[in-house]
């Protein structure tokens, strides 16, 4: 078996110990090559397994490929027709990144609800604006958080919301299990109802053909007036012009974003100029545990592959998650 391991943003290096574990799981005779993305094509001809990102040119160069484990939780970059229609199995980090995404999402939300961003912008002058800042501060206790997508990130968000004393509702297109925080996971037919009830709308779904542009003008018109939006998963779920309109009209009280409809978001986007928006540059996915969690899953999956057992984190390539 030939394995290509391609480090990237979420897996910056593969240590000697990681390499030893990979070789042990792959079994005797396995050939494991660690290479940079631009070097991968020259090693791809007889590769059966890839740990990394596989763009179309690399996929075309790997006719013996059987399985890819993505070094990403979202897999929209893999959803080109040749890969989707192939027999190559795709696994990912899904279910492994929710905790740090939820930490980040709540950090951004608190920047808005507790006026942390406003006070920071004002600096020393903030002491002259105490009454205005206090008038805008909100307590999360008793508010309703609506969660779109109840996978790992949605569940982690629900735990944190409940700890803040919030009511939590969640929606998913799949019949996923409930949790202590969410007794009923609602179906997509309840989308408008969930939007209308949410004081904080939290986007935790993957980017798929169905979710792209889901938060459009019609959706923002249904959303509870004065709600906050949190999105640390995929920016293309939002329609930029509709988002800006909702924020400038006041229908949307604020947006806490780690992702944007265009990435990198151009400097001329109106989103940069709105005081009721806080943004980070798609950095919520960082964690000191992330790389090791993915390597651990890859090692377990290698052992499962050689034993003919089902793999963890398998993606339905047609659905996109």
C-alpha cells in the first residue's frame, strides 16, 4: 500500500512519531511518503491512500486511489464531479472540531452582546461612553439560540448555550440523536419557525448544494427582528448583499463571523465598515488538539481499512457531509 501524507493549514507537520504510528497501522510493506502539496502529483501514480487535500489535478494523477482522509472538517473542496462520481471513499474530521469552533463562536458573540468590541474600538475614550455601552449590553440568560445543523459543532454550541442559561432549538436534515440540551431535533420544514423564534441564530451546517445561499433576503426577513447571527462554519451559506441589508436596516442586530461569503473578504466589502459586525479571518478551526485528533482518526482508519472494517468519519459525497 502506498500512502501520501500531505501537510497543510490544519496539519502543519507530521512528526516522526506520527509517521511511525501510520506505518505500524498500515502494515508491513507499506510505503508512506510525506510531501508538500505541490510535490504530491509526482508521487500519485500508484498511491492508494491520501491524507490531505486532493484537488482535481491530483485526483487525475492518482488512478489507483481508494481512500482519502481530508485534513478539513468541511469537504466542499472535494465536491467536483470526477471525485463525487468515483468509488474513492472520503473521510474527514467531522465530529472532531466542534469544541474549538464553539469556543470561538461564543467569543465572537460575547464581543457583541457585552459590547466588548465597541469598548475595544473606543479605547481610552470608552470611559466617556459608559452609558451608551451599558444600554446596548445584553444578558444571554433566557434568550433562544436556534442552531442550523446539529452535528459536532452544533452540539458543542448547544452545551455552551445551555451553560449561559439559554433555551436551545436545533434543526438538521438528518434524524440525528437528541442531547440533554435539545430534546427534539427539528426537520427542515421548521426552518422559518426556527428563524422567527431565534434571538441568536447559529449556523453550524456544512456547505452543500442545498445550503449555499440559504441565508438570503427571504430568510433574513423571517428571522426574529433584532436577532444576532453567529457563523463559524461556512460563509457561502450567507448571501452577502442580503446580510448587509439586514445589518444596516437593524433587522439583524449584529453578526459574529469567522467566515464570509467571499474569502478572503475584499477590503471594499461593506461588512468591514459596520460596527455591528465582528469578524475573524477563518481562524476558528485552530486548536492545539486538532492535528493530533486527525492523525489519531487516520491511524484508526488505516487499521480498519486493512481489516476490512467500516471507517470513521465517512462522507456521503452526494450530500456533501
